[in-house]
């Protein structure tokens, strides 16, 4: 079902169950979580948001990570969800971290999936992504993107063939190049100012890090940087790339549910 907030919100699962917030990465939407929602919703009230300018959410005046986190906080307050467990994919992990920095009262725990910890951990990007995202060709290629190109752009960060949800393809197609570039700049500024492990180290939030051992976007070894966070748990997924929820949905759902279970 959908709720009418500034950010587009979709909920699944029992309304009385403990809430679990899913935050997508750059240029994606809540539809990217489709393969794991059914399993998560058996035990949790699953809340998916489309971040500003993504999916079915309206554009924003700023795409800084703290500002995006503020929009998410406002949506949670509107829902009356109270404290939630938060799962963020890729740069969605930055928004999740910023949410904990801004509103510690709203965050019970954090699960970061394929979230690059520091700028220097970024690997050389696949050629297709460079063509889509960077000038001089980015604006031109963006305007003529086909559904097949979008699927390929998403799939190229996986370690093997994946099924890309049709809703995600449609949502990505509707995003503007200007918004995508602004989001990327905001993400870069956030981790350049302070790395994610350093941000998390003093928050006292339980943290699970899930990383594909074959991630082509971020050096998989960099996941170990999160070990500086007191009590943080790092799970490496063999043979998985940057899209674990599409590549290994059962494993991801199991890790998330096991970590956020009451009394863990």
C-alpha cells in the first residue's frame, strides 16, 4: 500500500509488527528491494521509501545526504513508526547513517549492504556506468536510455545474471540526469567529509555490514574497515557483486531478520 507523504512510501507486512525501513541507493528506488520484501514482511512491518527525486518521490532543492535523511525522518514521524531497524543499500547506507546521526531516537540498528566506507575504496567503474553517469557523454546517453540499457546498467554491477524488477526499470527511467548527478555529488561530499566507519564508531548503534566478495563498485576488502565500529559484524557473500538483494535475496533476508530479531 502507498501513503501520501512528501516521500513516496510503500508498506508491507503486519502493521503491528516491528518496523523495518529499507533505503535504496543512488538512482534506484524502493522497487530494488522487491526480491526480499515477501520474506521480510512475514515477520516485520516493511517500510520502503523512494528518496527525493527518485522513483515516485518529487525532486528536492538539495540532495545532500543529511538533507535526504531529514526527509526520511519526516516520513517516519508522519507514519508514527517510532524507532526502526534500518537497511540501506549502497549510498542508501549513507542516508541510513545520517539518519542515526540526526535522529538517534529513530534508529534501533543499521544494516549496510554494499555501502562503500571511504572514497578511496571506490573501484574503477564499469564502462557502461561511466558512459551513463559522467560528462561529456552522460547527458546525451541519458536522454536515449532504453529499458534494456537500464537493465544492463543495473546488472553490470552484479557478479552474474540477475532479474531486474520492472518497477525499478521504470523508476530509474523517470529520474533526471541533473538529479542523478546532484545525488552523486552529495554522496561524495558526505564520505569525503568523514568516512562511514568513523561516523558510526561513536553512535552506539548495532551494525551489520553485508558485502559481496565480488563487488565491482567498491573494493570488497574495504568492508573490513567497519571492524573499527564497536560490535560491528561483517558478512561477506562469496560470488556476489554489488546487488545482493537481487543476487542472493534469500541470504540477505535471512541475515537481516537474524540480526534485527528482538533479543539478538
